[in-house]
C-alpha cells in the first residue's frame, strides 16, 4: 500500500504583503488579520474543474511503461498478459462503476473518499510512517531568534493566518506560471469581478491556475482521534487556546480573548514565558508518547484513559486546541543539522502530540519547524501557512527585542492552565510500552544529509534542463551504483488544480533513466558513449520527466486510477482482478525510493521516514547555491551512509556531463 503522499508541486508564494520591520499597530484589523484579499478566498472553488478519470487504455499503457524498466523480459511478458486480461475483462466494468460513482458525487473527486479512508484505516504509528517535517530557516536577524521572542511572533502570525482563513479573506491559492504577469492587481481586479462559476477559466487566460482550498479547514482546531480499526478526524471551530508542551508537561494557553480577538504581543509573551520558567519537573509519564503508538494500541489506551477521573475533559482541551506548540531544549548545529532534524521529525516522543493537525516546534535557539499529521491534507495548505508565517515573522513581526511580557489577565492564572491527567498502572504501563516501541524504531532509523554545490538552479537554467529531473536522475544513478538494479520510485505530485484533488504519483524510473545509468557506469571500451552522447541521453531523461510530471499534475497518472478501480471492486464485493495479484503490481507499490521536494525561501530542510522497511525516504531541494538531500533508512535493511556517498558520486558524474559543453535540451 502507498502510505505517505509527499509534497511535489509546491505553489509559488503569494506576493509579499509585509511593509516594514518597524513597530506595527496592534489594534483593529491591521493586527487581527494577515490578509484582506481583494478576491474572496473561495471565489474560484465553484469553477475548479473536476479531477478527470483517465481513459482505461491510457492507464494500462502508462502502467506498463512504468513497469518495463523494473522487470526482466519474462516478468514483463507476464505483466503485459495480466494487463491485457484486465483491459478486456474486469477493467471496463470497474471503469463504468467508477464513472457512475463519480457522476453521483460531482461536489468532490473520485479519489478523495477512498484516499481519506486509506489514511484513517492504517494502523501504523504516525511518526516516520506519516508525519513529515518542514524546518524553517532562521530569522536573518540573530536577535529575533530568541526562543521566547520567535515563539511569540510565530503564534501571532499563525493566529492572523487562521483568522483570515476563517473569515474567508485569505488570498486564494493560485499557481502562477509567470508571477510577473499574473500575480498582479490587474489579475485580482479582473478575476474578482467575474462570476465564480467562470472565474477559474478567466484565471487560465493569465496562465494562472487556482488551487483547491478545501483542505485548509483542517489546519486549525483539528486532531486525529485513534479508534479501533479506523481513526476519525475531530475539529473544533470555537476554541481560543493552543496546546503547549514543555518538558512533556501540557498546558492550555488562551491566545484569543472572549470576543475572538488575538491577545496583545506582550500578553502572549508573558504567557509563554510563564511556561518556559515553570519549575515543574519533566513529566514522569509523558502522555504524548502514546501518540507514537500503533493506532489500535493507542485507541485502547485512550478509551481506558477517558474512563478515569476527569481525563475526558483534559483530552477535550488537547483535541480542541487551535494547534500544538512544542517548546524544546534542543539546538541546531550549522555543521550537522541531522540531530535537530531527527528531533523535529520524531524526537523521543515525550514533548509531542503527533495527533494534532500540526505542531509548531521552537527549539531553545529559536530554530522552528512544523511536524504535521497527514490524514487531513497533502501539504499544500501546510506549505502555504509555513511560508506566510515565515515571511511575516522575518520581515514585519509584531514583537521586537526589548518587549516585556505583561499579562494583566493572568494574575489568577486562568489563561495558562496545566492539563492534568489521572493515571493508573494500566496507563503507566501503556506509556512505558509506547516508549519502548518508539525507541526501538528510532534507534533503527539512520539519517544522512548531503549538500552538493556543483549543481544549482542557475546551472540547470543555464543548461536548459529541468532541475527536478537532474535530482531524480541522481537518485536512480546512486541506487544503481549501490545495488546494480532499478527499483520502484515514488515522487508525489499535487492535483490541487482540481476540485478536491489529492495527489498523483510520478514515476521517475523510466527506460530513459535506466539507459543513462547503465551507460554512465559502462566500463571503458569501444561501446562507451562519449560525453556528448551521454548529454543527449540526459536531455531525453529531462524530456520524459517533464511529460510525466505534466501528466501527473493534470490527473493523468495511473496510480490513483488503479487505486480507485481496486477500491471500486472491493466496495462492490467483486473479485479482485488478476492484475492486482501480479507480483509486479505489489513490487511497484513497494516504493524503495520515496522522494519529495519543495522549493521555498522559508525552508531549511524537510524530512520524512521511509515508507517501507527496506527503502529510503529522500527529502530534497535544489537552491540557488547548492542541492541537498536528507535521506532516511532503517538499519540493517539499507546502508544510508553508503547511499549518500553513491549519491555524491552520481552528482559528480552528472555535473561532468552537464557542464561539458554538450547540447542543452531544447525549450528547457
């Protein structure tokens, strides 16, 4: 089963709205709202096109094209036979049933319901299996990286984003092909004047593509509740507090007043300072560890927990909180970011509540990041929020060095409430078991980081080649160097350009990449290709990669379609077609290379766990000065350090070909 769809197609950040770094007004709408969009937030939603159901014949063809580089000729012949049987037998019937379902549910997409269901039914623990990490760059002004000051600013900007979202005055999410021409006041004026039912198509004339915003409602006040067999998502629209964790102790902290207004910066600072200076010892039984457990074990423990004392009310404070804020004692080393990335991605589990829709983590040195639960959304909303709060807090924050905390309402202590739980031996035993399980998993996880300065965005632009294709080619070549074979590779691509679109899989291992890898590793001899010939092969890889990415973004991949057809058979009680029993189908969905990229000036690093025991989880990005990858793997199944060494060698080989004076790709 595919587990974690990663962020692939990251929309460009909207134009900056911050005006200065000087003190800003903290009264009225100027303080309460991040944006007052000229275009209503959901203006484009009614006219978003529906996610297409691909033609069965094209899905079968694309599936075979993805299988061919992975299979021996004999195995490929067997798979071709299974696909032929499917396309002429069960496939058309399932396609008709899927289209019938889709026609009756025009408010959504054919993949949305089964995709939510898949997430919520999986019993695997959330850390590493699901929750990804986005780590922020530091504030360029060192004095603003103080833990208390940065936390205060991040809370304020988060609440301003939330209030704009809930008032529906947040700017609609739009992917601009050419921001200089479309991310303009003219675009906003013209499209805002158009009726919603046609506004998306008017945006297309600007080469701007509105994105689905249905997942944004899951950002704030949301929690995944563990239940036996299938979890559920809980949401609260009325809470005024955040959940704060410090040394494993939990607090409910009011961040908005009774009228729903954001508290003043000095007030918020005082409340966070109070927690940072709380002399309570670290929690003896940190209940956050339970959220690292297998979902059925956690569901059983939680059910028992609710039956003791007033724990049900305490859990309600946790579940209904606007978001989770984790105050950590860790710091980051510029020379070795791996310990900090590990801590933010999973840590020891004692100062986390992984079930919350997202957790904002701020370390002692001001390093900040977001760890988010994945069932409610695919990352587009998280990335937008991440970029907006980073931009505002680093260019136009509301709290500045020298600000003194002042909380007149806090004299009685009510705005900061320790969340207490009644524990018995059964709960304590569950916490100890969770700690042992979590430690066993994280002890087996290896994490390696590679920074390569020989290739960057500028080099790719100069050579007119896709940066993403270059990076993905490196992964294929590295694995081939390490193991001498090719394996299933997953790169997630957002289909948010469609109503209730989720993700589609882009398959970067192709016949073109296979040929390049084999030729570049060929021993010297008469058949050894020249550098110019290798460059032509690289150009072909980029062209094929670009076409596959375009198809995936337009909902024309094969993975989600086959998933939907399989779900249709199961839902209707029909026999599972032989295609799904073919070992090749299981192998291509056993994604040994699971990759994810996003490009953002806010991002320091991104990470996630492997999706299979013998796989690699590769978070990567290509910047103006370098390319980088964070690679996770489980010991002893994979040697992550060796893979990273092979990856560096791969990019050195690619650099030689890329900068040797060969022919650049046309139109890249």
